[in-house]
């Protein structure tokens, strides 16, 4: 669980850092009070069930990243912020689901599998998003569906490979 806590702090720091740098370089200084409000919200909701505060923060982070993209702020910073926000949400949810499980050996293997799957999904998502930002191709809808299915198949195959390996 210590790895999850450290990784969670790192992901939240990256999310806030990317959003902050993106908005401040764009001249939108009013983002700073929003971060303070989110911090106060997190402190206030700490004793509540984890789903609502984490989901609320995820929605705020994703909305800020989407608005940043619409305001033509640095694309890569907004994509990285959105991805790390989603990773931190997943880590918080998984960490909460592991509370109360008594089998430490099972927990370790499950944590390792979850981290591997999460890393693979985050890396694949970031890679596809960044590649799509540099390549401007126009494909028919049917071809896009086929490419998405192939990508999902590769992701599922990768996760199954990791599962068999561990």
C-alpha cells in the first residue's frame, strides 16, 4: 500500500503541476484559487466515502484539462494532466477496495498485477494521444472502428500476457 500512496502523491502532483503550468503560461492566473478550493474540498471530504471526493476531483481535473485544450493551452500538458488524474483516481479507488482484505500474499500479487495493468493502459493511452496530436490523418469511420478494435485487442493481449507472466 505504501507504493500506491507514493504513486498517488506523484500522480496528483503531476496533474496539478501540468494544469498549473499550462494555465499560467497561457496567462490564466485565476486557476490558482481553484487549486486551493480543491485542496480544501479534499481536506473537508477526507472522512467521507472515497468515491465521492475522488470522483469529484477527477471531474474537476478533466474539465480543467478540456477547457485548457479549448483555450489552446499546451496540448501535451493537458493530456498528461488528464491521464495522471485518471491514474490517481484509479489508485485511490483500488486502494480503498483493498482495505480490510486479510491475505497479504494475495494483496501483493493483486497490487502488482493492478499496477502493471494500470501502467500499460496509461502508457498506451498517452502514446496514442500524443501520436494523434502529431499526425493529422483522415480515415473513414469504419477504418477508425477497426483500428480501435485492434488497439483494444492489443491492450487485452498485453494484460493477459502480464497476467500469465505473473
